C-alpha cells in the first residue's frame, strides 16, 4: 500500500520518480517556463501545481476499465533543466536537447507546461521533415501566428513554426474549439491555407463531442499523432487559471 497522498515527493499522478531514462515507456515531464506569453504570466507554475493536484488521482480508469500503470512503465522524469531563465531562444534549445534524449531512449513523452511556446522545440525533437507528426489540438487559439513584437518564439506561434520546419503535417492536423477575440486572421488563414481542419466552437457545439472525435480520427489517420491541450480551450468559468481566457469554451 502506498503512503498517504500528503506525504513523499509530489510526482505526476504519484508515478515513481525516475533517476535515469532507463526502463521507462511513458515519461511525464514538466517544462516550467512562460517567457512566451503575451498576456497573463503564471504558467511556469503549472508543472508543480499539476503534480500536487494529481496526487488525488488513482491509477485505475473507471471509464475504460484499465490501469495504465499495469500495462506499461510510467515514471515522472522531473522538469526540463532551464539554465537560461530570461532567454526564450536559449530555452527553446534546452527543451529540444532534453526531448531528443527522451526520444533516443524510446520514451513516449507526456508534457506539462509552461506556455504553448514549449511545443515547437518538442516537435523538433520528436519528429523530422522525413517523418512529421499529425496533431489533435484543443485550444481557443490556432497558435499559428507570425512574428510578434520582434520574436518568432511565442505561445501563439508554435504550430506555424512546426509546419514551416516540416515537423508537423498540417494535412493531418485538427484544431478544435477555436474562438475569441485574441485570434489573428493571419493565423486562421495560415491554418486553413496549409490544410489544417479548423473546428470553431460554433461547429463543435453543432456537431457534438462524438462527431468531433470521429472527425479527429479521420483527419489524423493511423500515423504518429501529437495531442496538444491548452487549458484555455475550456470555458474560463470552469478553468480560469489561464493567461488568455476566452468566453464560450468547452465545458
């Protein structure tokens, strides 16, 4: 029997803390930075707070009737070491280098940010122009903006950068829940013109969850697929802790 939840070192979902990258199938990783935000900061605290909150979770999934911890080796790999706390371009390099080691070890990463700018270096590490990944993306924003106030690395641009680097296949990408006044038409036009399937919140409400899931499966197919979930995809009534809240989200 495990110790009580309020004891020991907090890890993601009480998974064992891995000292090395050996003998791990799925690695839970924190990326505590929010240098890429354009509105409210605070996402850098995400990994720590998720670890604390997830201590309430049990391994058994009632809906699926399985315990994933019995099917594979899951461990908390700790946080990405970011030595350049005030240099986003250097952090992009550090994040990519860390995830390249994770990929080389054959580990499937599950990441907790941090703002959405962390996604681009993760893509560069896990994919390549010869083997790009598809994506299911739940968000209020497309995150396919161009340069913003002189920087190409922001939380609003990772998927544009990934497409331009040819590590994300836009034709196997679906963006779900897009809405709100903080989107740029430039980003929406980029997504559409490159073949991404954009599901605005109005269409989401019309189709319903089951049909949107079917559409996501159709778009991504059977190839390697990255799942990206931004908390602002949810309605801020239920999840206010985001840097860019948009009303009328998924509930």
